[in-house]
């Protein structure tokens, strides 16, 4: 016996069927909303005055650079745990000082 399962995407605004997912970003966050074709046109029309004068942001320039510990493949929580257990002074939050990272690497080099 064969069976068919259908997924019907409905609008998040009107609960109408035949919607599609629309992705957009605002203030550095990504969003998605399911809209019908008419709602999508209204959404795009509302954004058009702003999109017409906006510049497309380069993803690299709009994202923060990772801290040095992350850049070299270290997990900051692991470095902090090691530091605390070895009596090394390290801030609970924020950037881990380079000398602490060096001590961690030296302690874990083979």
C-alpha cells in the first residue's frame, strides 16, 4: 500500500496556504518568514526605498574577527578551565591574554 505525505506551508501572517519561506537580515541577525506571493510582494515593496539606496555589505567586513584563541583552533572555555585548574590568572570573560594561551600551548605540546 502506497501513501503520500503532503506538507503545506502556510503564511505566518495570514495562515493562508501556498506560502514560501523568505529569508532576510536585520541588524546582523538572519530571519525567515513564510509568506504568500502577495505578502512577499508587499514586503519587497516596503523594503524597496531602503534597498534602492543601500549598499550590499561584504560578509567578511560585517562579521567580527575571531579572537586569537579561536583563530588558532583553541576553545576558549578549555583554555580557561586549564588556567583555573593550574592557578593561572585569566579573566572569566573576554579576550584571553596571549601569555596564557602560550602557557596552555606549551603545557599541551608533545
